[in-house]
C-alpha cells in the first residue's frame, strides 16, 4: 500500500520542505481505513480521562490491514499522525493501535504496552492471522 501523492505535493517535496498538513492530507486520502481507525482511537482518548485508548477490532480485509501496517510502519507517516493529533501512537498485532496522551508516555502503562512482554501477552490464537 503506497501513498497516492498529488503532483503538487511531489513538486513541493522535490523543491524543499513539505507542509505537515499537506503531508497529513495525503496520508488521509491515500490510507482512508488507517486514517479512520487512528481518528476514532484519538476521539475515544479525548472523550475520557484514561491514559490511552485502543482499537482491538481486526481490519475487515487484507487491503485495510495493509493500510494500517503502512501507516504505522512508516516513521514519517506515524510521526505526521502523532503531530497532527497531538498523541503518541503505539501498535501491536497488525491492528491494535493505541493513542496515548503525551503526558502518559513516561507512564508505566505506556511502558507496559510497548514492552516485549506486552507484545507477547497480547498474542492469542485468534490474533495470529496477521
């Protein structure tokens, strides 16, 4: 799954720095499932006072799974999403996306989520399809 880069954005990148909002718009338009998933998780986070909110629903298709993997495996895309939404994103099992409040990234909750132990404990037979 690749980004669909408009000619104007490609020209801007060839000429120098790219505006963050233009990049994020390209991500939103190119990876709509990933965008909706991250947006929903961020909205869930903002609607309460928990340190984080997460998605535990697997993508309905392999194409949508690919979008999520593409968005969160790319340092540039992930960082752009984090700056846009003002959160720290974490990722497990090809679909468990979590949004953490920036104030929580030094917390035990965050460290547990992103730890190797957390990854291993999050495995189950129904999640091994990814």
